């Protein structure tokens, strides 16, 4: 879920490393359309659950001092938040319903 694409596990991968997270397109299928996005855990201001009206829940990641963020649609949002929280990333488990992805980008820096 970014300004130009909304995707999930079929076309993108959310990878957790010892240093941080990476979201990238699956090679061959969508690596040319899904941007590679990385952040260190200490750069993340918040990981939260968000949903559009008729959408699955996404984990929305915000970087400190920056507006917007990036999201990953997943049935495993709670598990992802648990992994991020274990790495000392602030999390919000309340599911925020938004009218559009643009609303997520309109929020100010964290």
C-alpha cells in the first residue's frame, strides 16, 4: 500500500531482519512495479493497523520525522506487530479505518 500501488503477499514480501524491515516486490512477478522500501527499526516511529472500507487490514509503517509511510496488506497483522514490538518499535493495535490511502499520507510527521 503506497501512493502508486496496493499489494500484498502475492506480489510483495515484507522481510524482517536483525537491522530493520524491507518491503519489496516478488522477483519476476512485481519487482518492477512494487518499490523496494527499507527502514531500520530505530527509524520507525510507529507500526499501526489500518483498513480501507472494503479492504483487508494493512500494517502501516511510519518513519520518524516523515509524513506518510508504507503499508503491507496481510492476514497476519497482529503477528507482524508482535515481531516489530519485540524489536522495540512502537505499535498501535487499534484498527484505524481510513477513507483513502491519501488520508494516510496526509498525516503529519511522527
